[in-house]
C-alpha cells in the first residue's frame, strides 16, 4: 500500500533521525525528495530499511542505501542466475520469462555471443545487467517479468505455469498465451470411425480381462473348498482310528 500523508510525515522524521545517528545531516529538500521517491513503497518496508541503515552504514545516508536494504531489492536475479536465464532465450523452442534488465543486458551481450565468444559475452552481460539493476533500484522500481514465446507449445505451457507459480506472472494476464487444449478431432489424421472401433476393442478387452479374473477367482475358491474337504475327511479318519 502506498504511503499515506501521515506515513510520509512520520518517515520524514525517521529520515532526519537516521541521518543524525550516522553523524550527518540531511537537508529538508533532499529528505522530501527521498520520501517522494519512496511513496510507492510499504511503510514497514521503508522502516526496516532505515533500521538496517542505522546498524550497517558508517557514512552518509543516501536513497540508494535505503533501497538496497529493502526486501524487494532481492526480487532481481543474481547476475549468474540472470545469465543462465538469458542463455535459455537462444533456444527457439524455449519460452523464457525474464525482466527488462535481463533483456537489455542480453542485447548488449548478443553481438559478442554471435561471434562465438561465450566468456566475453558473459562478461558483457553481467556488466550491463549490474548497471541496469542498479539504475532500477535507484528509481525504486521492482523487476517487471514478461515472457518471450518459443515455438514449442509444451515448453511454453511449462514456462508460463512455473512463472505463475513463482508469482512472476499473473494468470489472468497470460492465460491467452497458453495453447488451447487439444481435442481429438483437431489431431492430424483423426478418423472418428476408426477411433470408435479402437474404443470398442478396448472395452471388449477390458471385459474379457474382467471375465478372466472372475474365472480365476472362482477356480481358487473351488480349489480351496476341495482342499478343505480333503483335510476334514483326513481328520475324521484319524479320529475314527483313535476311537477304535
């Protein structure tokens, strides 16, 4: 929830107090600008970041220092994670869900990668990615996730479903990107008459299996009963011998 007027006034006081604790001063105009840049953040998130600044910083309080200590700053992938995600985009079949920062960094690395220099491409990517992420954090922007669609419908569904599960994509907004369920009549070479015959054959086979299983159970019962009668007869003969 964005900051209310009351939240902004109280956070302004905390900004002054935090700067004083760090042994520096902050001018009213600068403090007001910082609050304005933080207006779309949760109050609790800002307060936690200020508390971390007081315990971790040893120099001047800056907006960048506050943003770096917010929980949302961890929403960006690490450079190595982002590079792995960017490499997935080289597969035309793969659907990749990435951020603006990853896409821009890959744009800088692609010419090097096309030359076959994967090490140089990785270095170019990481350098560009770190710059883009730092710029986004300085503006207080969270990563914006979006998909680049590959040719494979199966891989597309897997990637989008996983991104929805991770909270990176909202289901209602990407539902239209998922392939429609395949109906039998849409399949190449679909023959309704042939399909009906196959289904009838399977039903007959299942019925035959059920009948065979029923017969086996009946035979087992009969064998058990026969054996039981033999045991009883032997027991009666034994008892008759004992009595005589």
